[in-house]
């Protein structure tokens, strides 16, 4: 009974802040209409100004999409334990059967692509699932390229950081294995894009923030926390009046609209409600190994999954059964010689880039850094308790944030940095693709 009262209070509070937001907007309808038009035109102009970058982003995203599709096709029939991933719903394109409340409105977004079922047969659902998942991975690369351009304003650096992200093991693996992880990465990247555009243009694009918030909330509830934190940093940086009210109004608006969409989703597509106690109870089952009962193990897993194997992969094979089992949990990391070189170079470049971002005097860089640190800290706390054994499947939620910590414009002018990052891309790419080749070989034998 108490649980349902708390849920009622939560939804009611969201409704109150949503109404407050609507009242504030309707106080001056003319100004609201003009503001929305100006937001659209200004955002459109921002994208138009970067049309060359958009072409670069498109080229890179198409290349990576093709790579992800080819890897996905080689991984068929996906029979094994892939770090605890659930690929069954994707392989059959039956997303509603396996839907969980923590992925609040994911069905609404995925069913946009439900028409793909019409192509099966003759095309198998597995092949269609691989194509769709890799396409989301390609979208993630597209928007990440624009983010790197906004931070560096140089084509070479933008290309290098995009290649580094696209070839990182978490992006490589989960864009090839049909699952929801590529969608989760996409929501994080779009959030970062809007954060940077807002801070660099000194404008709060309310409509876009609400749309991105609904998308993040619908894909994964915890990803909305990142969007909310980034929005809060934006408001504090750019607004001088009623900051707390506007932040709460934003949160309430996104949650209430997502609540309404969840009702629509349940009515027409099935799935689960995100606001029922069952959702919370089910997720609590994943709290087993925690920072309290095994602190050293958890700290080791946090370091491995936040900074090491999510970028440069060690050998992921666990056990000696007939079934392929991939896991890094409670294992010593087994790197090849090339892997150790890539890992050392990555850590050096990361620490240098992070240090340069910390000491930089530009306020916008510091504001972005604060948003990134808050978001990463949230995930560190969350995964200190939540599903530590399968932490690797959540790497797509925070790996892009970690990479942005070391994305520094001033370093890109040094020849030594340029040589180092090119070497890193090559050795990390070879190492990670070799790991993928080993996984493919294990599945085929």
C-alpha cells in the first residue's frame, strides 16, 4: 500500500511541475510562439554552419555501420553468454515480449522500425536485427563526430576522436550484437551534443531538451538522470532567475509526459509499466555484490569497466565449457602484447587530456567538465551496488562520457599528440578487432 502511495505522490508531483511549466509558458503566448520559432531557426542555423562536419560525420557513420553489420553477421547464431546481454528479443524482433519497466517507453521508439518484419521472409529476422542495431550504432557515431567537432573545431582531431570512440571495445561489440546497448549510447551522445550546443550558444533549447529527456527516459530510466544533470548544469550556467523551479519543471514535464506515453504504449503495444512497484522490486534482484560487502572487488570492477576493458579489450573468455562465455568479472585481465601497448598509450593520453581540461580557464569547458563528472559519479555510485557481476553490459552508458573527459582542444595542436593518438587508434583497433575475431572463431567451432 505504501509503495502505491509513494508512486501516486511521485506522479502527482511531476504533474504539478508540468502544470507550473505550462502556466509559465502560457503567461505570454506570443513570446512563447516566437521563442519556439527562434529556437528552431537558431538550431537549424547551427547545423547549417557545420554542414561540412555533418558530411564528415555521415561518412564516418556509414563506414562504421558497415563494419558493425559485417561483425554482426559473423557472430551469427549468437549462441553464448555475451557478458549477460539479452539478445533474444532482438533476434526475433519481438520487443514487447521481453520488455522491462526500466526501459520505460523503448517499445514506442523501436516499433517505428517494426515495418522491418514485413521483409521477413525472405530476409531473416536475425539479419534485420543486426542491420537495425548496427544502424543505431552508426547514428551514435554520427552525433559523436559532431560533439568532437564542437569541442576541438579541427577536422583531424574530430576524425581521430571519432575513430577512437567507434573502435573502442564497448562500441564495437554492442553495435554488432543486437541488443539495446547501442540505443542507450545514442541517448547519452545526443544529451552531450545538446549540452555543448546550449553552453556554446548561451541558449536553452527547451523544446529539444524536453524531446531528448523523453527519449533518454524512454530508453533507460537511469540515462535520464544524466540528461537531467546536464540540463541542470545548463540552467545554472545560463539562467539567473528561478533556477531551481525551472530545473524541477523540466524534470516534472519529462516524467509526466513519459508517464502518458507509457500508458499509450501499454494500450497499443503491451510491455510493462515503469511506475509500478514490481519494476523496482525486479531491479533490486540485481543488487548482490556491493561496495559494502566486497569493496576491493567492486573497486577493481569499477576501474576495469570504466577505464580499461571498455576501451581496450583484454581476452573476455571465461570458463572452459562448450558454450562461449564472455565475462571480465572477478578475473585478472589477460592482454596481448599489443593490448598492453594500446592500454598504456590510452591511459597516458587520458590522464594528460583530463589534466588539461581540469586546469583550463574557459568557463564553458569547466561547465561541461562538471556535467561529465556528475554524470560519471552517478554511474560509479549506481554500479557500486547494481549488477556488479555484469557491469560490462552497461559500459555504453558511460564510456562516451569518460572519453569526453580527456577531449581537449589545446592538445590537438601538438605534433606529438597527433602521432600518439594515431598510433593508439591503430593498435587499439587491431587489438579489439582481433578480440572480435577470436569471439567469432569460438562461436564457429
